[in-house]
C-alpha cells in the first residue's frame, strides 16, 4: 500500500492529536511530575513495573502497574494481569 492509501483508510482523530500536543506542551513547560519507572524483579521470569504522573492544576493523577509472569501460561494462567 502507498502512504496515501494508508492515510485515506486510517484518517485522523483531531481530538487525540490535540491531547498529544497538550501533553508535549506540559512536558516543555515542566508542568508534569513523572518519576522514573519503579521496577520490581519478582524472579528471572516475572516482573512488575509501576508508572505514575501528575500534571499541575489537573484534578486527577495517573498510576499504571504492568506485570508479566511469563511462566503462567504453562500453569493455565494469563502471563499478564489485565
């Protein structure tokens, strides 16, 4: 497929682009408190990462925890929590 064909199929979500632009402005203006990723090694085949951020002036903050337990599928369990 050509780039033009892909662009015609995918389109643009202008509200999403506005959010992305705003986030870069917050980063530029140092309005974001975003500490480094907190990583926990559970064992050689398992890990947990915790990420968080706050933007000055917003009424909310965000925390994301991602885990991977890569031997779980052998045990009939999902590898990652959803």
